[in-house]
C-alpha cells in the first residue's frame, strides 16, 4: 500500500491526473506538424513530438512544484500537492523531472542535430518559467512561449528551417496562453496577492475580462491570417468558426469573475484548440 501511495503521489506530481495541460501544449505542436508537414508529417516525427509533449509537460509540472513548494501550501487550490504535503521529497521530485527530461531528449536525438540544438532553449524555457512568477508582471506570456516552442521545432524537424509563419503561430499561442491562463490565475488571485506571487490576473486588475477577450481575438485573427497566407482549404474555416463561437462561452464564464466558472473556462480551452486543429487536419485531408 505504501508503494502504491508513492506512485500515486508521482502521478499527481506530474499532473497526469489533469491532462488538460497536455492538450494545451499539444494543440499548437500539432499545428506546427500539420503545416510544416503540409498535412502529412512522418509518423515517427509525430510520435516523437507527441511523446515529448507528454514527457516535458510532466517534467515541467514537477519543476513548477519544486519552485513553488514554499507557497503551494498557502494556496487553497494547491495545498494538497505532494511536495506541499511532504508525500514526495524535493530530491525525489528532481529525480522525476530529470528522468522525464532525459527520455524526451533521447527521443529528440532521433530527429537530427538541428532539432537537438533547438531543444536547448525549449528546456531553458520549461525550467525557468516557474520563477517568472516572482518578478514578471505577465508570466503567462512567458508560458505561451514555452508552450508554443514546439512550433519552431516542428519546422526545423520537417523543413530544416524556421520560416516567418512559424513565429506568427508562436505569437498566436502566446496570446492564447495569456487568455486561458489569466482565467486560471483569476481563481488564485486572492491567494496570490496575499503571498506576493505575480500573475496577469493581478496585473490586468479590473480590466482582466477585457484583456482576456482581446487576447482571444488577437489569437484568432493571427491564426486566420496564417491560414489565408498558406491558402488552407475551406474545411479549416469550419473549425475556425467553431473555435470563434466558443469565445462567447468563454466570456459568459469569466464575466462575473467567479473562481469556479473561471476554472471551467480554462478547462474548456481544450475545445478551442481541438476545433482549430481539426479544421487544419480536415483542410489537408479534404481540400
């Protein structure tokens, strides 16, 4: 039973019990794979990026909890995390993070030296993100770069270069991350103010809902411009419209700033990503 409890603590440490983060990291990576691969990326490359996404998100969660271990116990939403409760030691958490990162690195090594080189800044972003909450007014923007860095890596893997279109996609993901993670930060705003953690929800203040919606609009417009620029076929626009309609749902959930509803809005962002990804896939299959 003790061993089972320990494994369950590791499971929670890596947030495998909360897969929404995997999807939010995976969707922009799939955008890159589909566009860089012109609708037919090689199966092994897709496998590496999908598994790498899962491994690095899990490693990043462990690193995040290490960085926040002195604060998590004071926040209602995070007080039961395994590092905060003492179920896992800091040394054990480091071992998990390093082991997962090494597995991801071994997978990347199969894609060539150029992708390996680009994996270095990707690792730096993942390791450094948790500490941006100490000094950066909008750490969610940094998160967007970290979560979207798979995009330029997919272009390097499939085309050997990073064209301008990849950076536009990355920028779209930054706006999207600021939008959904600000809704997430609204849940913890009172606790974050008390303990001195920075977030976009605090920075935007009474303009938080407006800022979220403007970021959503910016993301959708950039994705639309990218689709137009590369002449994606008509099925993409069905997915784009489906994603755009969900923005009304986002507004309805966050407008009253109720923590439960804001958290629900954060979770439902996976369907925005799913609609856009499905639209891209359909454009290549049916266009």
